[in-house]
């Protein structure tokens, strides 16, 4: 009886009994050999043997069944509140741990959590609920991201004694100077990037790593840089101090003198009344916008021959704010931003190699024959929203600007197009002036002009002289919106692709309106005086590329039948 029961499973059909582990490694003859399935936590993905991705699953609990072989673990964008020490300690081979955007508090991140992670190189704990930094992070660390938490304190071994540490991100926390110990980076002399922006620091912390190349301190409460605070940072290339409370007295004459490799310095949005002294000769970008600077002294800029970009917008530079020759030492200057000051004329004796002069929203009233003669390399000139009248713009004002590609004269008081415009122009902006007439002479020779904006003027079709558009053979965009046009101007340039006529008085579009513009792609006719029968059915027949017609905002809804798509040319077949 018992013998029959023992033999019964062997006699019945069905799967064979389980083999021992040694037997399981040898497949039966004739069967294909396949590796056993790799263990992976539920709902997670494991694209490689060393990678576990559990991101964005709304997890509230640390996942089970993470392989001990994991080197890269992604848990970002979940709802984890804590890391269990016993689970984390198993994963001693981890190199990357991504916990970005969870709900982890300092209580949920025990100090011993990282003791066993002796190979960890990258840790991302940004956008969590940490109130203090972990007291201990592994010595192997290379990148640490604790940004966007509520951290008020870090400890000596949080980032200290990490010889391989390269990048530390602590921005958007609540750190003040008391929460940042003097030895915070002791033994970590490979750090090249440190971000402490958007905290509560009142002065530049001392004892920062001498290896730093990028230091972000913007948006703090910094009112001074203590003497010698940056004396060891000789490798620093980028320094961001904008949006603080710096005054002239908060900067010493030697504050920047040791920064022999500094290329980018941002001091904008502070309370400086003068250009700082002792600026490094290596500077390429100097941002001083939105301060209280009233006058620029040449002595403060002497030696900055490599400076490429000088930004002085929104200061208090008046008529005497930029004395003649004040910027002459800047021989390599490419771009000068003076937006939103009180200048009443173009600064004199500008650097000869200047390529972009940005002067909108000042009080410039005249443009003399020689005001721009010293800058023949200008490619961009922006004089928008000043007080220029046609009678005060000399006919030879632009004569020397043979490389000028973009000219912005919007928002002035011009009644006529300026004379002597450079043939090199690609873009000309004249919107929001008082233009009442267009004649062909000022536009003659502008055969490279691609964009012309004449919006918000007082133009009527009868005020546009015959042949005005004849020279503009390259014009692709023409903006005549918000004028006093009663119909589509005739003989528009053949290359035109975009035509803005909105906000005029157009009540009729005849069959010949667009005969001269076969390449038109977009047409804007909204807010005119069009009715259902105002547009001739044949008006768009010769426009095979037309894709956009905007007729909204007219007295009656106007339906436009677009022409059929132009047939595509067949591709040339290969041999």
C-alpha cells in the first residue's frame, strides 16, 4: 500500500519533480539553455543587471527584492518618507542613488544609512524635506545634490574628507553662515562646482575649497565679501553674486585681485554705486545691471582688454555717466548693454571692435554724423524707445556702419525713414513711430533686407511712393499692422513670405492683391473692416504656399478657402 502511494507521482502524467540546484544548472538533452529570470522589484524596471529603475511609481515604501548587484538605483518622483537602514545596508555596491523629489525628512534619513555604501559616487536628494544635511556621506562621493530642501545646517563630514568630490548643490535651502562650519570642505580639495544660491547667507563664507571653478551665491542676503574670503580660489572661472545686498563698502579693493582665472562675474541686482575696483584682467563677462551706478570711471576698467560683454542696464547713468573714452580701455568689447539709463546721446569714443550696442529706453535725442563713426564693426544697433526725431538724425549717421545687420529704431518720434541706411541690413524695426510717408530713396540698395517692421505708425496706401518695394528683393517679413491702410499695398516684394496687415482699415481684397507675392505663407488680416463678400475668391489662387490666413476680429466672420497644396517634386532616383 505505502509502496503504491510512493510510486503514484512517478506514474501519473504531469511536470517532473523539482531538481536540486546542482541538477538545475544542466539542461536536459535537446532543450534550449536560457538564463534564469533576473529578480526585479514589482512595477520597477531593470534594464541591466546593475540598474534598478523605480522612478515615478508613487511609492510610499522602499521597494523589496532589490538585487545586491545593483549599482544604480533610481527612486525619484515618488512619495517615500524614509529610507530603511536594513534595506539600504544590503546594497553595498551602489554607485548612484537618486532620491530626487520625494518626501524624505532628516528623521527618515538615519546617519548610519550610508555607512555601508562605501562605493557611492552620486547621490541626489534634491526636492525633499531635509532640515539638516546627513552627518556622514561616503568618502567615495563625487556628486552630492541636496538642493531645494529646508536644510539649515551641514556638518564637517557631510562634505568634508571627500577627495573625489567634484560638485555640491545646496541651492534653495535655508542655510545661514552659522549653519556652514569653517571646516565644511576640509579634505575635499577637488570640488569645482558649489551652488549656495537662494539661501540666507549674509557674507561670503570663508574656507571654501581652493579648487573651485564655479561658485553660485546669488539670491542671498550678502552685504559684504570679507577681506581674503576669495584669496585662495585662484582657479575660479565663474562667480555669481547677483541679487544680494552688496554696496561699495562691502567690496574691498583686493576682493577679486587673486582671481587670476575669473571669466564671468555677475554683480547685478545689488546696490553698487560704482564699478568695483581691482577687477581681474581675465574677465570676459561683467554683469553690473540693476545697480545704482551713476558714473563709469575709465580707471576701474583699465586692463580689461579681454572683456567681451559689459552689461550696465538699469543703472543711473545720466548725461555725464559715460565720459568720452571711459570704455576705450576695453579693446576686445563685443557687446555693450545700456538699456534703461538716462543717457542723452550715444557714448563717445567707444571701442572700435564693438559688435552690439544696446541703448533702448534712454533719452537720446540726436544722432550726429560722427556719433557712430568710431564703431565700424557694429552688427547690431538698438536705439529703440528714445527721443529721436527725423530732423535730429543726420543723413550720414549710419554711413560708416558697413557691417550693420540689425537696426532697431522703434518707439521714437521719426516721421520719415532715416537716410543712408547700410546696404548690409537684414532687419529694420521702425514700429511705434510717427511715419506718415514711405519713399523709395531711403530703401534703395537694401537688397539684403529680410525683415521690415513698420507697425503702429500713420501710413496710408497713398503715402507709399511708387517703387518703394522695388529694391527689397530679399524681404520675407513685412509688418504694416496698426496703420491707416484702406487696401493691400500694390507691388509688394516677390520674396515676401509673411505679411502683417492687422489693425488697419482694409475693407476690400481684390483679385490682384497678391499677384506680386507668390511665395506668401502667412497673411494676417484680423481687426480690419472686412465682410463676407470683401475678399475676391480669386485673391489666393496664385499662392500655392499659403498656410495661414487670420481674418478674426472683423465686423463679420470671413471664411477663406486656402489653395490646394502644391504638388511635391518627385525625388530623383539613384542609379
